[in-house]
C-alpha cells in the first residue's frame, strides 16, 4: 500500500459463492479489516492480494461488489488462478474464443509520462472504449531498486515502458519458481499475451468509500506502470494474468524527437510490447500519438496554437528504406490523427511477414498559427476546355490586412460547355480533437487503423505505399464541380480557410 514493502491485513471468510454467469468458477466472499485497509477499504490495484489460511494459499482478492467502505469483496480460489500455467515468451497464435469473450479491464490502466492535455485525450478515448485511465508518476524522485515479485508485491502488465508507460497494475497472488500469477481476474481475457512483466511502486491508496467505478468514485492504488522490466506476461485468462521472470517479450523501440524554433529539443524513448504475432498489435497506434503529443507539449510549455511539421519512420527488415510520411500541420490533433492511422496500419498488417525494427517520430514546432481566410476571387468570365487561366484571390489575414494572390490553373480539357462552378477552398483546417479521440478509442480495443479507404495492403511495399499516401499538401485547393480538387497554392507558413465560388461560362474551343 506504500512503496514496495508488502503489508498484511486480516480477512474473514463469509461464504463461498457458487459459479454464476460471467464468473469462471466459484468465488470466496470475504471481509477485510486491519490498519492497512480500515481507512480506504479494498480498491482497484489490490487484485491478486493472496489470502493465507493456516499457512496455505486459499486464493486472491479479485472483484469488488460495490459496498460502502469497500471492505466486502470477492476472491478467486487458488485452483482457478493456477488453472493455466504461464508459458515462455514465444510467438504464437491468439485464442480467438477468448478474444470474442473479452471484457473491459477489471482494474484501471495506469499511465506515466503524460501531461494534462495528452492525458485528457487518452482519458476521453478510454471512456469511449469502456476503460478507466489513471495517471501516476513514473517513480519516486530517488528511484527504487528492482523488487522481488513474491506474493503480495505490486506488479504491472505493461503495453509500453519507458518515458510513456501504460499498463494494468495489480498484485502477485502466487509464485512458483520463475512463474508468477497475478490479478485474480483477466486483463483483457485474450489468452496468450506478450506484455512486459514489471514491478510497481505504490505511492499510496486513494480512498473513496462509495466504490462507484462508472463515475470515478472508487478506491484505487496510485501505482507506477513504469517499473523495472523483470520478464514477460504470457497468459491472460478469466482467472489470472500470468508471466515468467527472465526473458522479456519482443518489443519495438519508439523514439520521438521534438525541436522548438528556439533550438530546444525534447527526446522521449519508449518500448512497445510487440503482440502482432498474436494478432493484438504493438500499440503503435496509441503510444505513438501520445508520445508525440507529449513531446510537443513539453517543447511549447503551453497548450496554445502551434505550427509544426512531423516526419514518421518505421524501419522494417523487409525493406531497404523505412516506411513513413512527412507533413506540415497547423494543429496538433491533425498530426496525431495521421500518426495513429499509420501506426494502426502497421499494427494490423498480417498478410506477409513484417519485422518492425524501430519507429521514430521527428517534429519541429513553433508557437502560433498565421491564418488567412479566403474572402473573394475573380477569374475570366469565359473559358475554354484545356485553357490556362489566372485567377485572383483575396485573402484576409486574421488581425491583419488583406492580400491578393494570383493563381494559375488549367481548365479541365473534358469540361463540357455551359455555366460551371469553380470553387477555391483553404485546406488548413483542423480535424478537431473528436476524431483523434475516436482513433485512440479504436486503438484501445485493438481495432484502430484499417489502412484508409483503399484496398488492404498485401505486402510490405504496398503497406509502405499506403503509409506514404498520408502525405497531404496544405494551402488552397481549386476544383470545377464535380471533379476532384487540386492544390493550386501550397503553404507551410499560412493556414488558409474559407471558401469562395465563381461562375464561369465554358465555351467550345475555337469560339
């Protein structure tokens, strides 16, 4: 309940409950008491705390029942917990039956390394996905030594570790040599897993006697998910999460480098548990955007408007050159949305081997956005198909003066005679934070990033082409309805918005 020292408390066995719908087996009904829990009761993060009766392990705390004070809870019998032995970390197929029956995380996701705005995006996405996200510091200021994961120790099953760490935190219920069982309930219930098995430092127990998880009124351990990696979590079943000490799971290093216009630099290093061989992704679609958002916020030291460029690179063994894209942006959410989309394409690609060696995101940012609004346009009244013409646009700077732009463009050769509409529109608008929240929510469910609107990539080269297609020019677009738009003014300096229409008469050639 504090730091890494194991505390004990009393448990009174009230009854044994028969198996019910949704439970993997019988449950033990217990009441907890003693100085360690009297003030807070039992909360999220206590799951897995072993119950010892006459020197024998009877089971582990696993589920609250919502009583006021959080003292009466359910425990999973030890026979259920030990029903599946953790395997060595190897690549294997997932259990589709368990995947279909998966339910939201019984305990909260703990995240370390995020500032308030980036954390808010994750919290909103988690709420949409039916999960709870809690923020905790990465570690005490002075650090702490690796913990011996014996029964009662806090433990984390982490999707990512390092500067941005995300994982579920619970308690070790049982240990047999190098094998460790924890939680007493599923993480996601997906069967085989390849997550980081880590120790965890508990900063304290946050008490709320109501125990209402849906509205955030709950008791929970404030514990770090950025502890020491001690092995691999390889099993996630209905009764426990299990792992093996020693070998770590396969992982992908993620590096995010942000540069400010004043020369300052922020670098974030994380590792992502690579579960793509199990069909569960590697978290590129969620940890990548969160780390990039965190880097920008640490650079800017504010949440104001920002102009930036972002280059994303995925190095894979199958290709000589890395896959990726580079784009300018006038808002952070648009950049994070593209990064989530690219990460989702890599996470879900499974039609041929793809060995991802590293992922890197490079950002350049400066405060503020120069905005221009299209307010007027003029062009020749009569045009011919295939003719090159010049349009004159009027742009109003926000809090500034007006500017005129002369724009050359070609009338489509296939345009039929008659009165046609020519539309000029700015392409620097934000996607809005709602879309990035939807992307992150999809990533939490493991369904993010379907590769866009085109056909599914069938090879590493096709995947690289699809990711490269995320490139987009910013500026001013023109189109003759109903034909597609073409960028006629490109600008990484000014965010153009607004729309103007011109009515032109198209006449036959030679007239």
